[in-house]
C-alpha cells in the first residue's frame, strides 16, 4: 500500500483524474491524504487553483506527478471549472 498526498482540487476533477492516472494510483490498495490548506507539502504548492497544476505526491518516496495546467483542461477560463 502506498500513501499519496494530493492538493485541494478546487473542483478540478479532470486534473485530479490525471494525477491518479499518472501516479498509477491503485484504488484498491493505495490511500490518499488531502492536506488542503493545512500545509505546503515538501515546498510544492499542491493545489490546482484555476490557473495552475494539481500535484499528487508519494509520501514515502517524495516522487510527484502533476496534471496539465487547469486552463488547458477547461478551455482557458476559470468559470468552466
């Protein structure tokens, strides 16, 4: 079992799913922690907001994966999130 931390998704479902896919997250075995606004994990801003990337981090290895920029996923405007 691996433990992943993922930032506040701010409704960016597509970005979250990209992170899960890119990290090879196993829904049956792995677990997630969501630090939300509590901390900045390993000095990486994990939240996507409406203009950035969402980050997922393997807590044990510190390896991380990021989504595409959220404007690219949602047509360039924050109202599409």
